[in-house]
C-alpha cells in the first residue's frame, strides 16, 4: 500500500503523471470515493449524448466512461489474482482488454466530449482541473459506503475475501483501505462545491428525487430536456431497470449471491452493524466531522440541523 497525499493507494509511481495532466474543456470528470459511481456515470453520459439509449446499450460503461487510475492502481500481480478469482470470465475479458492499454492513453484517444471516472481525491488530480473541465462529485453516508465497498471486494475477489464485514469495517474506520480516508476525500470536494465547474451530489438526494437531480446536472452541463425526457431518463435509471441493464450491471457472480447492483437504498448499513459497530460509527463520524461544514443528508433533520456539527 502506498500513502499519497494522505490517502491509501495501491501504487505511487503514476501519481505524478496523473497530476501533471492538462484537463481540457471537453472533459467531464467524476471523482467518487467508492460510492454510486455507475448510476451517476450512466446519467451523465446519456445527458451529454442526447439520451441515446440505444448507443448506451451497445457499449459497456467502463468503455464509455473509463477510470483514470485503472492501470496505475491495480498492480500486475494483483490483477492476475483478480483474474484467477473472477467469477464471470466473459466480463473479465472485456475489462482485461481495457486494462492492457494505459487508461490515460485510452482517455486521450477518446472522442470529444471525454468522460473520466476516478476514485482519486481532488488533491491528487491536476491543479487546473476545476478551471478547465466539468467535475461532478458524488458523496454518500460513510456507513453505507463501507457496506457497498465490502460487497465490491467480495464480488471481485470472492475466493480471496476471507474477512467478515466486522473486520472490513474495522479497517475502513481506521483508514486502512484503498482510497481512504473517506470523509477527508469527500470534504475536499465539499469545500469546492461553489466553484463554477464543480457539481456536488449526494446519493441520498438522488434516491429521494432523481428527476430533480437530473435537472440539476442538466443545468450544470448546459443541456436542456423536456419534462417527458427527464422522466424517461429517470425511468431508465430506476433501480429495477438498472439491475437488468447488462452494460452497467457488471454482475460477476454467476450464482447470484453477490450482486454488483445491490439494494439501491439508503441506510442499509443498519442491517450490517451490530451494537458495538454502531458505537464505533458514532465515534468515527464525531471525530472525523468535528470542525467541518460537511453535511450528509442522512445526518441532518428536516430543519437542516445536523448531527456532529
């Protein structure tokens, strides 16, 4: 594990190259800390491609919206382990082909507008990013992020994943997992949320009123759609529809006991945390959020009063 800029990363060698990149106006960046990535990717791609649902179904999301650090944060030896333990070799072959070429090369050769996903925090991305490209950041209750992150690990490397959620949560709250610490990651974007080229989203708001969120993203991207078109996109992005969409639901488990698109809900952490873990979560949030203005919707009441602030 490599510590870069205060964050846990798999490798540090390519970071300088990534940070020196020069973003351009035709690029759309989606920085996220392991949360709700695919849902937002599909929404943004369709908004910028005239709601071309047919085109979206012809190409998997990882090709339409490549991840910046794929080839830098998955060391070769780890990638071979993933390959040996992957549960859906058909999907893996497509991912394998994508990884053979450096992700930044794929991005540079992509047609405009370019779409870029990354789990890297803003401090490890090019300094000129917010003045030269559109950035959409997605945040989520850290407790739900921990659950989602756990199942992602189980899905990808099932036979290597021996730990229980209790052990995984312990590593998560102690900032020992890749791309953590999570709240510091999110707070970087939160502090820049008023910048012209930054659009900050909460997963919980997407669940609460997806059409409203879609309209907000459309405005941010200078795109206009009718109410009927917004409804059509919201229906396409519905949890029921999303689970059936093979270009976004990278379900690697042929037995169906672990799913890439899981519940599509907020507060699912409650079914995974025991009493001791709930106390740990309270301490974790209290310590991490102390002195910050970051307001997670799940920690605030209808009057805007937020726990830990």
